[in-house]
C-alpha cells in the first residue's frame, strides 16, 4: 500500500516518472542495476535484502558507478541514519514526512543534492560533534579538519558551508549571501573537491565537527 501510494503521487509530478517498483530488496537491487534510474527509493526493512545493504551495493564507496539513493523508513533510529549515509545514501526520509517532502527529496537527489528529514537532521549532525559512546553506531566518515586540508576553504566557501549545515537550500543560500544560484553551485563544487565530500550531508557533517555550523560562526 505504501509503495502504491508513493508511485501514485510521484507519477503525478510533471518532472518525475517511476520506471520500476520492487517487492523486496533483491528485486530492487536487480531492477536498479538494470534500469539505472536517476534516483532509487529504498525502505530500510525489506524482505531478502535490507535497505542498508542494498544502498551499500548501489551507492557505496566501492561502487564504480554509484546510483543516487534516498532511504525512506518508518524507523527514526540513529543507527539506520548513520548506516544509510555511510552506505552512500544522499537522502534519508521518514514515511510520515509527507508527499511534498518526498518529491523534494527525489528532486534533490536527482540534482546531486541531499535531503534528510528535518526531524532527524539537527539531532544527527549534533551527534557528530560529540565523541561516540561505547557500543554506539559508527559515524559517517568525514573529511579532515581545515588545518589539514591541502587547500583551505575561502571565507565565502565557509559562508556557504555554514548555511548548508544549517539546512539552507541553494536558493536560500544565494538569497542570504546576495549571490547568484550558479555562484552557490560553483562554491559547493569547490568545497566538495577540497573536502573530498561526496554530498551535502558530508559537507554539513564536516561543518558540525569543525565548529562552522552555528549562525555567525
């Protein structure tokens, strides 16, 4: 029922077409590899192959030509969030986030951006600033601190990074910094290269870990 609802809503969007749907993780993996969709939506708990493992096989750091994956789940658990992002997911969405946010997550992933449910974003990123407790889920791998970067970020790039960490969209960053949208995208591309970050989530994680996530930081 959930899958049917998602398909009905997404197919109704003028810029989104659902090309396939799967009943379990193994089928999802096979279809994704065959169809090569712009974005894959994966549930955490699926028969035969769970969403975290499917995400790793489709988008993980060892995948030569990774797909963009958004994980959609009922379960708001830190280990799932960390596992999805470590596995290469570029979005993490709760099923109760609503259809509008679902479509936004698909569009963001297709554009190379990331979207994490607002209800888990701040908690997730704040956890990255504290040492993990014994037995807790490992954190996503993050780039090195500024002092260790081969090429430090410029002041304007740090402004962009701070706003990314605060959850701003590219359009909001452009408006706040009084620059064009293309300028923001150029800065983000440079930041990703310097930080060796794969997506906005890793940029935000770096900002939180290095004290650049507070307003005015």
